[in-house]
C-alpha cells in the first residue's frame, strides 16, 4: 500500500487526504475512476462511502 500511495503522491494525487484507507472500497473505486480518465470532482464525491464522507465534515 505504501508504494501505491507514494506513486499517487508523486503524481500530485493526494487520495490519502480524502480517503483514510487508499485500498478500501472508496479508495479503490476512486483509483479505478482515475485510471479510466473520468475523475471529475462530482464523480469522486459520488464514489465516496458514507463513512468516508463523514470524515470530511469539519
């Protein structure tokens, strides 16, 4: 998992700041969308699981 996170951060993709577990359900769905090239902010928000969304509320 560290290797995936390091590669993402080298590409300036800070997925770990949004999803606590990059290899969890939400993180993998977001990674799949990034690979497919359809990584709009709206889609990323839709892919987030409910617990992931709750962690973003300040």
